[in-house]
């Protein structure tokens, strides 16, 4: 079975590595074009490209894969495995692979179809997620399911931490799936038409903390935006990144306080902020141009003070 692998971010590297380490033949890799990164806009290759080049794998980087059908066919694959590739596949692309196109999806379908399944399930306060291996059809993450691996989400687990775990789970799942596909003995399960939810790409505009929300909503937002695009609040025109937060015990200062108001100047008590249904403690923050620090150190450095109010 000759495999072509399409993926782009770090999340997609571990499954590709597992495919190689388990003796499967990878005849080519497809990834996104190099893109400018950072403040200086340095042209940077995707992590999957770096891995492919280091392992001597033939590589394609089409700006639009549907315009490069002959190049895709020239790789000589009879099956395509995709993982966070980042482009929509047309029927012409699907038709290039006799044994089909199969996707490693970081979620439990049919919920969280789309671009941000990991972040979206954290935002929703889910306690369980997983990886689905599905057959790709025209449409967004709507194909039949080959297999599913489930996992519990840790109470404080961030987007970055959960992504790393799901990447490893996806690696194990795709190796199992390839063995099943190679045997020719498998059954596909159609996705349910109920509980379908499509999620959009997360951007910086979605990361602003609204302290009119509940404690759990704020904590989940902070978790879902760590390490990127990073949750943030604004005080007096100054932007403050928030990497970690937790529920705080009720305190008397919260009575009559405004949502978003800082309730104490005490570094020992930490940075406590009033929200809709209680108090949230911001435990890791970063001022513009500064380094990450705990909430107590943030107060100690007088970067914020009691009575100031985050813009909601």
C-alpha cells in the first residue's frame, strides 16, 4: 500500500512519524506553502515539511491542491492520509487514490466538525474528546467513521497540552487504521445526522476575556487559547495576556464590585477579578513586552492595582 500523507502543523508530524516507524511505505508528502512568521515576517516552512525533508520523502507544496492534480498523481500513491492539512479536497483530488482518502480528525464526530475541534471542545467545557479516523467525502468532515479513540480531558488541560496528547493518540489510531485497511476487512459507520456542530477557525478576536461571563466560561477560554492565540484582557488601554486562570473562593470584596474589577492588592492572595457568578484568579499573565509571571508577582510589580477594571 503506497501512502501519500498530507498535513501541515506540528500536530501532524507525530502520526507521519508513526506511519514510517511501523513499516508503511510513504511515497510522498503534501503540505502547505511556507508562510511568514513572527514580527519580522520570516518565511518559515511548516513542521511537516521539515520532517519530510529530514527523512528524504518526496514533497509537494501546492498553493491550491486542486490545481495540481497531475503532480499529486505523479507521487504514485494509492491511498491518501490527511491530518490538519488545511485545504479543501475536491472530487478530482479524491479520485487520485484508488484506496480512498482517510482523515485523522481531532474530535469525536459528528460534533466539532471543522477547523477548531480541540479548542472548541475546551471552550464548551467538554470532559471527553478523542480522535476519529474517517473516510473523506465531499463536504466538511462528514465521511463514514472507520475507528474512534476516546480520551478524558484534564480539568486544567490547555489547548497545547491536549493537542500534544491527541497527536499521539492520532498516531496510534492511524497505524491501527492502516493495518485494518490493508487487511481489507473492515466496516464503516455512517455519522449520525444528530448533534452535528461545525466550528470555525479561532482567531485573536475570539480570545478577549469578557468578565461578564461565568468563572467556568472564563477559565475554559483561557485554557482553549493557550498557547495561541492567547486569551487577553485590557485595562486603561493596556493589553494583558492571560495564560492560566482558575476558580477562586468567594471573597467579601466581590460584593458590589463591577465585573472585571480587580479585588485585591495582596500578592499573597493573587490577582482576583470579579465576574458574573463569582471570582476568577488569574495565575499566569504577561504584560506587553514583558515576561510571563504569576498573578502575585504581577500585583507586586504594580502592573495593575485594586479597583482597576478590565474592559468587558
